[in-house]
């Protein structure tokens, strides 16, 4: 096959499937929005259940600092500071310890559930896809199979953080992990955030590799992968409006 014939074949393929790419792109945008909403609900719901007053934005959840609890802690400390410093029992010690524990632990749970929901969603989609392909091996792919691969793109969040980590490492940055829920979780657990970014990034990258390069049929693989990549870039720029801000941190 000559180079010209090969190029013409590609153009005809793209021309005949442009509607499919467009529908895939639009669907990915909807999934991008829903996935972001789902992730933020993972912060909003525990904050609400723990008695905070969270406010929901598209890509962020803000909640108050429980000023009442802080004032109560200050009030107890002002009266029993000697007992507290010297670990002596005092009236209200149980209340004081509980208030302090809540203020330390509750933000951890609020931060944790967002990434957990995102990862569990991607894992569920991936394993459901593997089950379907095992049960239907040798048959054509259906819309649901492609949809499950798109949902598994929730893994791209951690793969992207690993990508930024590597870029920072190449440029010799001191703080490689960047700023994210994962780095906040590392702070709460008192462990190196780089370990979380690397381990979750490799874990996510493995599943993305399996889903795209071992599961998606060869005929649609690279066009589908390119559509997903373009959709992800578009989604970050137009829906999140922070891709350039993230790149500035590299």
C-alpha cells in the first residue's frame, strides 16, 4: 500500500466515523461533569453528616470551621489550662478531648471520601467490564462496554497527578507531590505524600493500560483513546478552568 493510499484510508475512516467520535466526545463531557460532581459529593455528604455547614461548588466544597466548638475548647482551656498541660483530671475532660478529637479527625474523613468514591467508581466500572467481556468473549462490543471504559477514566485523576509528579521531578522541584486531596490525606496520616501519589498513580495507570490496550478492540482503540484524551483536555479547560493553574505548579 502506497503512502498516499494509506493516508486516504485514514481520512475515509475518520470521515465515516466522525459522528461516532462526536457522540463519544459529548458523552465524555457529560461523564466528566458527573464524575466531578460525584467526587465533590464525597466531600459534601460527610461534612453535612458531621454537623458542618458545607457549601457546594462545581469543583470544590467549602465548610465552616465549627467556630462554636473552637470557642468551647478555648473556654475549657482558659479554665483548666494547668490541668490540661499537666495531664490532670478535671471536670469536662471527656468533652474537651472529644471536641479536640473531632476537630482533628473529621476533616480527614471529609477529605478522604472524595478520592475514595472516585477510585471505587473506576474500579467498579473496570471489573464490571472484565466480567462482561469474560461472559461475552468473542462477541462484538456494545455501547455499555465503551461506557464502562469511559467511566473507568476516573482513574485518570491519579494518573495525571503522577504525570505532574514526574515533570516536577525532572525540573528539580522540591515539593513533588503538588496539592490535592491525596496530599492532604498524607498530611493527616503523617506519611510522605510522594508515596501516595506514586502508588495510586501506578495503580491507576495499570488499570487504564488494561482497559484501553488490552480490552478495547484494535479497530477502535487509537481513535477512541485520542477522543478520550481530547475530551479530558477540553473538560479540564472549559469545566474546571484550572489546567493552566495546575501547569504553573510544575
